[in-house]
């Protein structure tokens, strides 16, 4: 398997677990964790594949970052549901809106947890874009070859 896929998958799976924890307690911080993971995946992939030019390193780093970001999107969505479960089961007072009782009907529960899933998907989509961009930057920095326009 090419290093860009290996780096993206390994960093992505580690990030998925980490992002579940981070997103459960501070959902808006998930994209920042994904940004860091994308940069690490891009740097690792570029340094392993030995791209001939910095632009090539940026491209393969973007692929590795996007793969890591895609896996972390799943963690963000699971963290969104986890946050709502924690709020519902702990009896925490909401800042706005209402929390359905545990005995509430299925439509209320589906709507409640569906909003957490959708919110997690929105934050996760931002994270994927940030991871791909950071992966491109990490790939650029991780490439030791000279680009076409550089002089010795």
C-alpha cells in the first residue's frame, strides 16, 4: 500500500478515537484536532514516498490528510451523539432548547440524536477540508526534493 494511504489510515484511526473523546466534550474543537492530524499525515506520507518536487509532495499530502480527515469525520459524528447521550443521561440543564426524557417517544429521540449527528457531520466536513489543506502543507514541508523553479 502506498505511504499516502497508510499514513492517512493510521493517523485517521488514531484521530477517530481521539476525536470521539474531544468532540463529546468540546464539539467545536474537533476540526482543530483534525487539522493537526491532516498535517501529520501529509508530512509522514511525503517523507515516506520521497516525492520528486514540493508540489508533488503537497498533492500526496493532501490525499493523506483527506483520508485522515474522512475517518475523523466519523469520530466527530460519534462524538456529537456521545455529547447528547451524556447530557441526556446526566440530567444536565441545556443552555437552550429542551432535552427529551428517557421515556420520550421514538420520534423525539430520533430528532434529538439526529441533530447531534447532523451537527457532528457539519463540524466534521469543515475538519476534512482543513485536514486536506493541512496535509498539503505538511506534504510540502515533508518533501526534500527541489521544485522546478528552485535553484541549487
